[in-house]
């Protein structure tokens, strides 16, 4: 079974499969490390404060835990990316609603427990989708980068970071790190190659959701 | 003893501590509660309570108590360890406690106002200053490395080296949280703090070295340990950048993913830190090129040069002789 072509950003399907076992703490930890920043950034850009965004992350992860058993990989039902986005949006809407309740009207507990809130209360759909799409891509790079960090010699990563991410001139990196410019280029080449490989691996992971 | 006036919600009233008056809860976490206390002479102390209910079963609770008993006499033999002055309770009861010297106040140093007391930890300093000058990093790292080495020599492992567990007493850095100190290779349910835990797991001297390396990374770069090994974009002037890069070499060697590539022990790490502090010598460099190497090279060059000139002279003179 193939994934829809428009779902460019990879989902770690083997990981999702393992998540169906609630006792697999390592996989849940892996899942959290992979996706928490994505949900957190999405929540912040949807207008939540830092603490509200942290709550939204926690609540979204709990929602995933509650519903992952039911999640079947079926293109007609939507992708994991879309499913996670909806869960995150609903939990963000919960936070916004709680803010309103605290400010004025009494809180309706039944309402806050609802899985799918009134669409009218959700952040603007098109804008939210654009934010989510962007955050998904950024998160992918961060996850790939994090995995590559542990695969290369630390000095090479530092040269790559200064040269590519912080955009120092190669000569300055070489002078600061007390290496030749050639070594800077070599570090960049090696790390970039590994990042591309990591992204590619993430993109082409086997779908194992039953 | 009167119950403390200030009792956080959800915290049980503190048990009695012999000859001490408990004043205020100053820290509460999964490892236990820490109270500000005053002894009969009016000296301020910190008292940590470890509760049986914080552990899923009895064994780790009992192990923690046994670790504390081993740590208690050693703690007073090294300046880089927080002194444990008294231990009370027993592993058969609901709790045990230990009395420690008190950390400086974050604001007023050694002047303690119990109502506003906040312990000065390295974590607190980082929130205020973000990043420390390299000289200060070395002065802080060396005594902590020495304290760790002292524990390791006695077959103990700290397991939770991090900025929050480095406090200042009279301005001098000390390692705290005896709760996680354990014998080497013994397993524990509490295993340190994310980001400071070595990839191979805690419980060895080299895992402690890894954690210390991460602490040195944070204080020297101002970055979170999660960002390791990235360097800061702003390194200051050329001299500051040079110091950072040299210090970075010590950090990298302490934090290698492969434990066999790390410092063998804290003594080796101390050597590099002290070399850096007192000699401004570049770590590792003189191990590859000892000081006498340049003299040997010069002598070798002179001998080789002399031999070449001699051979040329011989060749030319023989040529002239044939002509």
C-alpha cells in the first residue's frame, strides 16, 4: 500500500504501528521526541501562550494514545499527518475555549471533554493548514538533524553548524576551529549527505499500520 | 517542634528531625523534599526527606538508604562534595532523612534570611548569566571533576550530575544529591536526567564524566544540552573564541558517544582542565608534540643539512679531481 502523493512529509509508520502497544514506553518516547516540537510550534503560532502550548502538546499526545488503536491507515480516511493535525487543532481549540471560560462564562466540563469541538471555534482552517504544513517540514529537518548529530564526529557537526546553519564564511569557520577550509567543506559534504539519507529514510519508511 | 507556618498544598507535614527546627520547604521533587532548618546552635541547614511512597517497591528505597550510608562519611572528606552531617530514620520506616550544610543564598550569599532563602545552584546562575567566562568554567569544572574522581575511587557513582545538583557553599562549587549515589554497576529505578545521561546508560564512571561534560558544555556555550554539540554564533573576540575552542576540546572528549573515546577517568580530565587553567597550554597538543620535539626536529634538520652539504662537497670535489 502506498501513501498519498500529496503527503510529502513522512510519518514513521513502523513507529505508529508500535504505538498501538501502550506498554512500549520506548516507542512512545520516540514518538514524543519526534512530534512534540511540531505540535508545540503549531500551538504557539495558533495563538496559545507557552504554558497553554505545553498543555496542548500533552493533551494531543494523550489523544493520540487514546485513539491510536483505532487509527487505520486508509487513504480515504486521511493521512496520519492530517489526523495528527486535527487532534492538535482540537486540543488547541480546547485551550482557547478554556481561556474564554476563565475570562467569563462558567466552564462546561462536558464541552471540554468533547473529542471534536465545534468547527466554528477552531482557528481558521486554511491558515492553520498552511502553518501545519510549514511546521511539519521544519520538524522533519529537525528530526533528521537530531538523528545525524549522533552519527558524525562532533567536530564535523560543529563545522557544519557554523558554516551551513549559522552561515559563517568557510574561512572564518576554518580559522576559528583551527582546521583547513578543505576540512570545513568536507564536513559540510559528509553531514549533508547523512541528512539527505535520514530524510529519505523517513520519507520511505514502510507502512506497517494494520 | 511547631509545624512550619508555610505548607505547600499537597505536601505532608514533615517528620521530626532531632535537634533541628524545620523552617520552610525549599524544594520538592520526585527525589524527596528539602527543608530549610536551623539547629540548636542557630546554624542553618538543609534537610532532605526521602519517602518510601515515592518508590514503586522497597528495593530501590532501601538501596538509596544504603548508598547514603556509604556516601555520608566520604562526603566530609572532599571539598567538592556537599557535607552530609546527620542521617536519620531507617529503610524499614516510611521515610529517612539527612542533614546537609546549607547552600549560599542566591541573592545574599552567606547571609541567610529564612523567609526569602533560595539556594544558589549552578542552574540558578545560568538563568541569571546564561553563559560563564571560560576561566570560570574551568574553575568550576576542576573541583567537580575532582569530587567525582573521589567518589569513583571509593567505588561510588553519582548518576545525576547536572547544574541543579551543583551548589555553592561560601562561593565554592559542590556536588549534591546524595540520593542517587550508588555503587558502581548497581541498577536503580531513578536514573538521572534526560540530556545528561550517557548514550550507553548511567551507572559507570565514564557516564558521570559524560554528564559533567554536558554541564561544561552548557555553562561555556550558554546553550541547552539538547543543542549539543553546536557552538554559539557569538564567541566574543579572538582571544575568547580561542579559549572557547580549546575548552570545547575538553567538552568533546568528555562527551564522546563511544565511552572508550572519552576520558579514561576524571584524573585525565582534571589534567586537561588544570593545564588549561594554569599553563594556558592547549589540551592534547603537547601530548602529540611534546616540548622537546622542536629541539629534536631542529637537531635532526641540522644533521641532515650538514650531511647533504658534505655529500655535495664530496661530489663536486671528486668531479673537479677527475677534470
